[in-house]
């Protein structure tokens, strides 16, 4: 599956991406990874990518705060809770 291979590649490259890039554009990348958690075949690989991001030396609380503030994450979280 192409998406799974893309997530594998992404997880190996995430350590090299500047943290500001990951949090840019309303945390689009983090929001996308969260939506992929709903896809059974991509759950593990998406979670691995999120763990790589959160394991970085930069404050994880800043990333989580920005992610929570993004519209895509709130929409995803709302759908997950109410479905």
C-alpha cells in the first residue's frame, strides 16, 4: 500500500525536519497523521510518526497545544468521539 510506504519513509525523515515546519499551516501534518489513525491498516505507522515527533527534544506540550488548537484536529476528535 502506497500510504503505508509513505508513512514508513516519513517516520525515518521526521527527525530531520525543523520543528517549526511540523507545526506550520495549522499543524496540517500532525492533523493528517491523526486522521490516519482511524484507518485500521495505517494506525501503527501513523502512531510511529507521531511518536517520532513527540519524542524530539523540543517541548511536546507546545506541539500538542498547537495540534489541539488546529481546526482539523478538533473536527477529527469530535467525529471520533461521536461516531
